[in-house]
DNA sequence: CGTTGGCACTCGGTATCCTCGACTGCCAAG
DNA sequence: CTTGGCAGTCGAGGATACCGAGTGCCAACG
């Protein structure tokens, strides 16, 4: 643990570096409020902080920049609960007040909102359909050998999947299957639903196929990634930009990344902490979206390790909170 | 019009520049096959080509690079019909043979396919629901004051939208509206559908709301943009990368860009030709997706003006063709 | 007359060198 | 323990020189 003065100095270094992206020297810190001490003393303290791994020098005779460990200490001990300014609060409020329509739209726009507020890439992970209550199940013939199964869930999501059917399946059989599906799925969640035999083998066959298809689809994640262009500004090394963008395009990587962080109960993963090597120059700030005490999704932002943590954390928190409330009403 | 020798020289410059991204000098061209002439002669010809606007010199005593006009001449007169190698043909074939499931998935993966084949950003514009035949219309209550209207179209698309309803709307009214909707929409396309009065004012009110909502949604475009990370490699100026990425994120810009090019009957828009200023360093190669003689969508790739046009055009063509066939079967 | 080899010239890129200044670490005095 | 002072370090940035790729022009040639 660090004493008060080291703490204040580290804090000042982090703040300054976040603001300027330049290595920060002892005299700047000595001038900072809250550090009433000469630059020589600051130098001594900074040497200690460097030895303990909170700071590094890019090269001798340069200022210091925080390490991942330094940022970690900062977010754990220094940044407080985090406040968002009033304009942000209002903007978020307005957004969710004005939001209407489909869940997908809402999540998509939420990601844009986060990007706009934090100037970082944003990730929104929506609720899986699996757990939601099925309000309607339907089977619609598309052609002689294809049909669509459509489920409407209580949260407003609609999932569908195309299944192949036998050429000689009669419309009557299809209708019977549709009725059987509707009767047995409506009111349950997909996870809990079971499909008893109907007595007709052909109908059962159809129903099983439909059920399997829609169950497979409903385990897909609803993930929305926005603000990719911000990473082009955050890093000056083209290679890093490319790697980060490429990784962001692999949505399953992003999904497991975010989910993993949330599951570990963390709200911030700094640099290598999240274990995704191509993103080791990035930090991720996440918050779970909670409805009725249940964790139904996540929101987060991804930016360079020298991101504005207090602001990002506060923004992510307020957005996840409001999104949760919104989903609770809907 | 250019004589044969100028044509050959321009062609060689374009090929060389596409391959190396370096200004190309007269001696390289003189050595190229098909140009049996000394570097001095090439220099004279290049000077003419520069005066006529096909080439420019970044600075005196550097080689030349093609202008947009040079690329335009190249694609119009030089690149021939374009062949894809066998591996590509097979890969595309395999892709569409293996593809199954929902239209959205198919389009999304098609964009990934194009990115993989051309190493450029890819755009896939799917069919609008508007024109497709409605196979099923449904109205499902979500809560006391919200319902979802769901349409299933003959091409396998499912569109839905949430509408607000009066708290005191009875389930019976909702059911009546559902029946009325289904009766009047099934079998038509959204564009051609009309909604006669049912005799019950409340039901009509609901139906109108549902119809309006779903009609609004169905005019949305299904657009899939992939391969954003490739643009980080294509340009070395960070600012250009940022602008291009940002523009690609504005999906409506991309949509109107692609649509405009296709509508003008063009297959390639080079640099400023497409009129989107932030993308003036980019070319776009597009092809319409045609099903039964009808233009239902578009595919395209977007890359730096020094992209490999013959390969891109051939790839886009074959993908659009196979996608059209695939949509025709489905 | 078009083509070609030759030649002088241009100019960006790279390397070298230097200076400047922003740091640091250390030390001795307070 | 803190602080002012001081010598030392090292990268950034500017000046200089050089190199080489490439050009334009011209005179000679078939």
C-alpha cells in the first residue's frame, strides 16, 4: 500500500498523462494542487513508484507514464465513485425517454450513445432470448421445402430460423405442428420448455426440427459494437489499430471478453488483465445490465489504457442503470 | 482516345502501382513486357499522359502514379472481363452450397466472404422487405400497453416492430385486429397492400398503427458492412483511416453510396466519382444482385483507389451472381 | 521523323551531426 | 526528511550533406 503522498503523486501522474498523452515530469507534478512538495521530493517518490512497478520511464531523462499496475491502483483507490456531469445525465435521460421500438434498435443506439459520450468504442450485450417468456410461436411455410419458425418473446424480441421440410409435407401437417408448438411453448421460456409427443410422428418430427433450430438461434448473442473509428485516433501505431479493429470484428471474442470480465465481478480490465493479447494496449470498462435483480446483459466501452477511467466508469454505470430500468418497464 | 502504346504504358503503370504502391518510373515500364521501347520513349509518352490527366507526379523527379482518370481508363479499356482463379470460384461455390438458415445470416457472411477474398471492406445490401410477398401477419401482446406486429415474408425475412396500445385494449380487440391484418396482408406485398375498414373503429385504429409501424420498418435497409480493419492497412495517413471508418459507420451513407452507383448503371466508382467527400481516396466496386430479372440488392467492396480492380470486379461479380441464384432458390 | 542513348538537373529520403531542453539522479545544506 | 543545485542523459527537432531514382532535353541515328 502506498502512503498518502505517493498516492497523490500517482494520481496526479495518471490524470496528467490521461490528459496529455505525454510522459509527465516531476516539476509538473510538484505544481499540481494536492502535492505541496518540491520537484526533488517528487522525483524521489517517483523513483520509488517506478521501482514498485506503478510507473515507467519510456527512456532515461523522460517523464514517467503509468503502468497497467499504476492504472489499476488508480481505479481501485483514487477515482472515487465517479460523477457524470449534468449534461451527460440529461442526454442519457433524454435518450431513454425518447427510445422506442424494437429491442435491437434500442441496443444498437445505446452503443452509439456510449461512443458519443466517451469517445471510445462501445459494446452492448443484449439479453439472450433463451430466458425470456415465449408469447407466441408460429410455423410458416415459405416454399415446398422450407418453413420459418418464429418466436415472439415477452421482452419484445423476435427470433426466427428457417428449417428445411419434406417436399411432401402437407399444409395440414404443418398447421398441426404449428398448433402443437404454440400450445407447448407459449408461456414458458425456451430454456425450460419441453416438447411432448403429439401422437403423430410427422408432426413430432417437424416440431423437433423447429424447436432445435430456434433453440440454437436463441443462444446466439445480441451484440452491438460501435465506434470503431475512435480507435484510429487512440493509437498512432497503425499496426495496433489494425489489430484492435480486427479483434473487434470477431464478435465472439468481444462477447467472451466482456462476459468474462463481468463474470469475474470486475468493472474495469486494464491492458493485459483481460487476457486478449491483441487488445493488450486497451482497457475495457463494463457494467452489467440488471433487471429485477437478474443480470440480463452488459454494456461497456473499450479504449486505450490511458482512457478517462472515472468518466468512462460513471458513464457506463449510468447507461447500464438506465438501460436496465428501460428493459424492466418494456 | 489513346494509341496502343500509350494504352500499354498506362496499363503497366497502373499494374505496377497497384502492386507496389510506389510511384513508378520510366525504366520499370520500359522493362515491362508488352512495351518494347526504351525508357526515353516511355518518358516522352508519360509526359503526354500526364498532360492529358491520366498520370501525376507527386513531385518532380519522382515516378508517376495514376490519377482517378487513369484508373477510369484502366477499368474501362484495359482490365477485360476479369477472371477469378479457380480457388476463388470453388470457395464461393462452397460458401453458397453450405449456406443455410436466415437471410440475415447469409448476407452477413457474404460480406465476410467478400472481405476475405478481396482484402477490402465489403458491403452487402439485402432485399427490402417492402416488395416481398407477405406469408403471415401477426399481432402479439407484450404487456398492457405494448404489442408486437410480426410479418413473415416469402423470402424468409421476418420483420417486426413494437407498437404502443391503449391500456384498456381488450385481448379480443387485439385478436380481431390480428385476424383483420392477417386477412388483408397475407399474399400481398407491403408496397401493394391496402387495409380496408373492418367496421370496428378500435380495431381499425390498431390495424392502422400496426400497418404504419411495420411499413416504416420494412423500408429500412438490410445492410452489412465488414472488413473495416482492412482500411487501417490500406492507408498510412491516420486521419484518412479515421474518416473512412467513420463514414463506413454511418450506414445510410454507405447505402445511398452503393445504391447511387448501381442506379447509375456503374460497376466501379473511382475516387471522387461517387461524390462522398470523406471517401475520395477510395474506390467502390459494386454489382447488383438479381433474382428473376429483378434487382433486389447489391454487393460491393470498398478500398483505396489503387485497389486491384480486375480481381475485385470479378470477385464482386461472381459473388453477386451466386448470391442472386441462392436467393432465387430460397 | 520517331526513337534512343546520354547528360545535366531536381528533389525527396536517409544519415549524420548538433543543439536545445526537459528530464533525471545525486548530493550537500537546511 | 526536504530541498535547491548541479551535472548528466537522451530524445526531439533542425541543419547539412549525400545518394539515387527519376526527369526533361538534346543530339545522333536508322
